[in-house]
């Protein structure tokens, strides 16, 4: 039954994607189908809850089946058009891309190791036991989103979060899963495969695999691939939403704009504090889209992102009788310099080898990700205005909003000091900035030039790299 449930998730997502376009590659279809499909399942749960109908595996199965039947023609056409692409190509031991094969094996082995750990160890994380897993279990048993735990204020910190993550846990429980941590593995696959697919549009397979490996081996992120927490799933949505937006701004293929609107909306269906990424995306569309209707496009993008946020805010207020702003300060007042200085000290620690407070230094949390990226940006400074500057603006705006959200948290209402939040929630939220940053580095002029030379050295001819004209025409 668990396999059937997971299969229906992928089929629902594939149906929606193929209705948008039939030009997706297999990598894109697999990566994005799960993200869209599992979100659709939680929307089914939400609709059932709103109309007062209890959901269960049978209800969710037939709702999924209806979507699959509705989009069967587009999926069948996609299969007919793309099945010829399923092949290993022609190669010999002499022409085999050995570096890429080696990197692929390392990526797969690391994924295998963390998945084995994920499926072997039971849920032990404090936030999962106290909130997410508990919410998922009770949702699965009661068939509603507003579960009985809310009567006794036992829902935990995740109770006011949008229902995508704990709803996906409930979905697996309803389909008979005894170990719901398989959901983390599926999100991890979507994150890695989506990142590789987007990078591969611009660079050689060797370069795309290398940076996919860098993403996979970020120490703190890699450890979360074996935990039942919402930060890695959130990163999968934010990272892929940002990357497909960048691809659209570069190549202007409409399907990527539609997909980015959907994924950005789902970012706010899993965590409301991702709103900074939606605002940043809106601004760079207005500034960098070459369309004559760019501000209309920016408005569509923002509206699609805010719709889930507004729906969940109204649900919290009208049905659960709470608000997402209940943890924030009532008024701004004077700038709290002590709090601001403490937060900035932690941020410096994230980006360097300096330790602050009880948290390990950033080099132990994120490896060389940030320092290597900053060095590449500095080395590429001469090309910074023409080499996808919208990515850097996106990162700066979204980080500023993210920082401000934590600055405005009332420590008494949150029942946690800001130092504790910086060492836990803020630290884990930094995952979302890593995929866009590594994508920028991977596709930057200086790195593309270096990897192009490596390809020439490996093959003895110009190969593997795609110039901007080729990408725009593909």
C-alpha cells in the first residue's frame, strides 16, 4: 500500500507537469513530479477538512486517480514522445566519461548511505516527536487537519505551519507506512535531481555532477537527509523554485515560469517564512524580465505565491483561532542593537570558520559552500553585471527578509532566546540559500571557462559546454 501511495503521488505530479508542457526532460519530470504530487495530496486533505469530510487512504487514492485520469492523455503523449530518449547511448571503454562516472558513483553511494540510516533509525528528533511526526500520526488517525491536539495546546511549534510537511507524513501513515522517514529520502532525490537537471542545461555533465556532489555533501544538510524535519523539504521547494525562475529569466520558456509560480506557491504551503524568496523573485522579474508585460508577470508570480499564504492565514484565524504573527513583536520601537549585534555575529560565523556562542563554526555546518562561493564571486567581479546578476540580487533580498523575520520575533512569545533560535531554526533555514548560490557559481563565467578547459583536456576537443545562444534556442 505504501508503494501504491508513493506511485500515485508521482503520477499526479507527472499529470500536472505534462499538462503544462510535454517538453520536460526525464530528469525534470522525476524531480518535480514528487514535489507537486505530494503538495496536491495535502491540498486534497485541506479541502476535505474545510468541507467537514474526513480523509483517509481511500479518499486520497480516488482523488489522485481522478487527477491521473484527467491528465492521462497528456502523460500518454509525453511517453510516446520521450520513450526513445530512454537509452544508455553508444559508448566504449575508450570514450567513457570516467570522471563523470566516478562522481555519479560517489553521489549514489552517499545517497545510499544516508538512506540506509534514514530507514533504519526511528524518529528521534525533538521537533519531529514533539510536533511534525506527532501531527502526522494524529492527522492520519483522525482524518482532519485541525486535530484534537489543538484543544489541549499539544500541537507543538509546527502546529501553525502550513500542512504540506506534516500532511505528507500523515499521507504515508494512511497508506500503511511504519517508517515515514522515506518521505525525507524522496524530498532529497527531488532536491539533488532538480539541481543537476537545471545545471546540466548550462554546463557539462562533469561540472553539473561536481556541484551536485557539493550540494549533497554539505554536512548539516546531509545529516538532515536522515531526519524527519521540515528544513530539507523546504530547501527542495525553495531551491527548485529559484532555479527554474533563473532558467526562465535566461531562456524565457513559458513552462519554466509556470513551474516557478507553482513551486514558489508551494514554498509558502510548507513554511510561511519563505515569503522572502517570493518577494525577491517578484523584484527580479520586474527588473530583469525582457518581456513587455514584465510587471504583469511579476504580479502573477507574486499572486500565485501569496495565495497559499493567504489561504492558510485565514484558516489559522477562522478555524484554529490563532495567527502566524502571534510570535512577533507588537511594535517596532527603537532598534535593539544588542539583538542586532548578536544576530550579525552568528551570521558571520555561518559564513566563516569563526565560532560564536555554542554553535559550531560555519565551516563545520556548511563545509566550504559559502567561502568557496564568495571567492568565486570575487574572482568573477569583472563580469558580475552581465553574468546573471539577478541571482545575487535574489539572494540578497531574500536573506534580508529572512533576517528581518527573525529580528522581529518576540523572544518571550516564542519562549526561546534569540541565541537559541540562531543556533537552531535560523541555522537550518540557511539551507535554502545553498542551491541558488551553488547554481550561480556552477554557471558563472569563470567556472564555466575553467570546466570548459577541463573538457577540452579530457576529450581533446570542444565539448560539453553550451553557450548562451544554444541554451536560449534549446
